[in-house]
C-alpha cells in the first residue's frame, strides 16, 4: 500500500480532453487525494492522452515513456488508452491503470484500488464509450487566464472517412442546458470571464437530447449569466451552420464574433471521398452575410488519398479567395482503422508537406494584410499574462481562441498585474502576421480619479 501518494498530471490533446482531465482532478481532490502540478514530486501520474493522428500518438507515447523512466507509476487515460489498452498494459509495467474515454468518472475507485494494493493493475475501458453523464462534476482548473472550456457534448455521429473520433469517443451525447448553465455559473463565480463551448460538433448540440438544434437556446441561457463577458463556440460542422444560430450570435453581444468551422477541403471529389458536406463556399457566404464582422477560422487537410494537383489547386484558390481570418492546415495522417487509411493513391509525405507549405505561405500574406488594417485602431483585449522575456503583457481579442490563434502584446505603460483577467481597450501600433502590438487605453490612475472612485463607493 502506498502511503498518501501525490498525484501529478499531464494533459495532452484537445480542449475536450483538457476538460476531462480537470474533471478527473476534481473528483480525486474531492475524494481527498493529494494533487501536485509539479510532476517531480508526484508518486502517481495521471496522463490523459490523445490518439487523433500519428503525431499526437507519438507525443502521448513520448510523455508516457518519460514519466515511466522518471520512476512514476501511471494511470493512462484518454484516447490512446481507449485505442491501445492491451498494448499499454502489456508493454508498460509502470501502467497501474488504463482508463477509457467513457470511464473517467470511475477515476476515484481506480485510484483507491491501486493505492491500497500495490500489485494491482486495472483496465477500465468500456468497449463502446457511450456513457451519458449529465451532471456537474467538480473540476480543478488547469487553464491559465480567465477562460474555461465547457464541454457541451461528447462523441460524434458523423462518419468522416479520415477520423477515428467516433470509434474512440462514441455517439454524440449532449448535456442538458440546465447542467451546462449550472456549471458555467460555478466557473464564472470562480473568476472565469470567457466560456468556450467545445464538443466534436457544436452546431449539432441538442439534436440527440431535444430533437432540435438547441445551440441558440443554450447561448441565450448562458448570456444571462452575470459576470460572464465572452462566450465562444468552437467546432461548427458545415451543414448545421444554420441561419438561426448565426442570427442568435449576431444578436447576443456576449457571444464573440468568431466562427470556427473546419471545412477540410474545397474540391467536391475530395469532399465526397472524405464523406464531408459539399459546397463549403456557401457556408462562408452565409457567415459573411449574417456576421460580417466575424473572424472565420477554418482547418484543411492536404494530401488526402487521391488528392491530385488539380484538387490541390482548387483548394489553394478557394483559400486565396475566401481569405480566412485564421487558418490551420494539416497533412493527411494515415490510419488503417478508418476507411481513408485503406484507400488507394496515398499521397507521398513530401508532396503533402510541400502542399501544406504553399498554403501556409499564402495565408501568411492574408494574415499580415488583415493585421496591418488594425494599425491605429482600438480593440478589446482579454489580458492573460505577462511575458517576462518581452516585458510585455499579452492577451487575445474576441477574434482569437486560446493556444491556436493570434496574440496581442501590450505595453506595460499604465497597467499592472491587477489588470490580468480584465478586458482592456488597446490601441494597435504594430502588426506582424500573427501578432499585434499596442498600448492600453486605460484611465490614468491619478489622485483625483482614485478619490472619485472612492466617493462613488461610499
Ligand atoms: S465531424 Fe469531426 S469528429 Fe466527427 S467524424 Fe468528422 S472529423 Fe471526426
């Protein structure tokens, strides 16, 4: 038996995985386990893994091996655990438990069992992770700044031929509006200023539970929460990008004008082969019509099996014309468990990389142009931290999601650390393709203003 072991944590992968990590930590903490964010002092490490593509898998394995060679006992959870439970248990003596994506709520009983019996090894992986948990779970925040993710649904009902997610995460299961609002209120009371809604397909929200697309209703309900400034939606699916949702976004001031819509490709033959909706240009058109001020973020895959030079040029032209505000391009990653992995005409890695680079060069210019237009303008920035090297504060606009989009660096003039977590107005004076620089337009702290503030309070 281990006496009072400390639990460390490594969370990999997407924001949806991050919310799972936070819930597992919350459950462990509530059960009285000792947690640490310094893995050097941990006895057992919870590692929540990703298995979306080959690179993510490699990163998960590298982290597991590093922790094991540091002598840590491991609880391996998440997508890699769901995907390779037997391999992990057989090849990794340090793995004390392997926990599937549908089993995270069992973390406390698993932790108790391995702490009490040092010889025990547990596999808790439901074959089909279709559990439906619609309660507000305790969470320990692992995010920096004033933003929190809110996972509105789990799983996916689509069948994109390149994607393993439905196999690893099960069918789409929405959480109820009541439980999401309750959780959002707890997060806001703890200091969250921005709630970021995540799932595999957020525009599909509610269809399984209420028999209708209920994201507009959820937005209305969240909008009522006092103290919440921004609501961001990640992961629209093209066909469900409907008029009503966009109109609701336009009407509600707290919903940031940001549409994250992975389109994956533009050529009808490639999209058909991917089993994705056709005519992505119509989605872009509709968004620009209803939300002209919105930033549109999209992601694309190059080098999908059978993608010819002509298909690629079609995509390149589409991207040049659509001028996305934010863009991610991935080279296709072959996985034999999904249909595209067994398609003929796989594209050589070298060609995929060249195609990716060509699009990123194009996007660099689009992004530079867009950012330069902001010079001299005043923009709202959520201040998230202070960069000790650059000696500048940094944050994000409503057009930028954490970790994937642009950063705004702000001169420290007139600011102090007490502004962190606040939304400040910044006048932009310099633009780089993916970063902006500027000064905060904040009222100077004078004796007179301090006295006026005091007078207003008494
Ligand atoms: S919609 Fe997204 S998560 Fe669902 S199958 Fe397609 S790519 Fe995967």
